[in-house]
C-alpha cells in the first residue's frame, strides 16, 4: 500500500492561519476592552451575529496574509513535514517570520521613512504582534493538519 502525503489538507489548513489570527486579534481586543473599560463585546451586543462579525473580521486577515500563508503551506507540503518536534519548530519560526516580513512589506515599506533595519526591530508591540500571531496560529494549525509519520514495515526497514 503506497502512502500519499495529504498535500491539499496541509495547504488549505495553513491558508486558514490568517483567518484564525484575525479572529483572535479582534476577539482579544474586544474582550480586553470589556474587562478594562466595561465596554460590551460584539457577542454581548449582538449575540450570535457578533460571533459572525468576528469571522468577517478574520476574513480581512485572510485577505491580507493569505499569500504568505499559501506559500508557506506549499513549502511545508514540498518538505513533507510530519508531526515531529523539528517540524513544529520550523513551522513556528517560518510562520512567525513570514507574517512579520509580509506585514513589513504591506505596512512599513511603502512609507518613505522606513529602512530595512526596521525589519529586525521587535522593540514595539506592532512588530512583535504579527510575528506572534503568525507563529502561534501556524503551530496550532500544524498540530491538526500535519500527518503522523508513516510507519515503515519491518521488511523494508534497514
């Protein structure tokens, strides 16, 4: 029986990383305002419709960061990553680095006062935020979409 790598599942799974990150970002900001200022959240104000608003806001994350997520999903498929510690570490750093670099290209590079050295500046929350969202959403998705390593039959093992 020949084993085939689940390429489609891996690519589509990692394409969902920006959607999850966008939902988490707006959900966290909304609940932070609720607990610090007493401002009602979208779920408190609109019920189930508020949850759908979080999903719509997450789509903005998918629209802005779908390109690097798809490229990284293709890289992970090409490398045929499995559920191993080395794969999780690689996905963590590539997902975070890809999101950070793409955010720099989208937001900082078009400004006239930006420099390439700003790319490696993690001193502000804005720079660290995109890395953290990309890294942790990639790690979360990797846990669910990466396949287990195939079992080698004893007669084929060397």
